[in-house]
């Protein structure tokens, strides 16, 4: 291959990379459609439901669930921004 052919191939690869990034950016959900929102809502409602409805879920379990939800939400948010 000649150098000019390699350069053209490189340019096509860059164009493909840009178009793939645009497609991936369009797939990012926002607001009520995200799993982060629904898990955060569940994590906020669970302790309230436990105390008012008498679900008798141990406090340690609720704290464990809250920790998992927070880790998931912060991790997904960080990944979506990068």
C-alpha cells in the first residue's frame, strides 16, 4: 500500500469513529427513563414504606440496599459522563 492509501484508510476510520460516538450519544437516556432514577426512587421510598407499612425489614438490610443503589447510581452517572 502506498502512504496515500494508508492515510485515506486512516481518515475513513476516524469518520467511522465519529459517527459511532454520535450514535452512542443519542442512546443515552435522561430523566424518568433511566434505571438510576428508578433505583434512587426505590432507595428513597423503601425506608419510608418499611416504617409506615410495617414491613419489618431489618435496618442493616435497608442500609445495604441503599449502599448498593448509591454505588450503582454514582457509577452509572460517572460512566455516562465519560
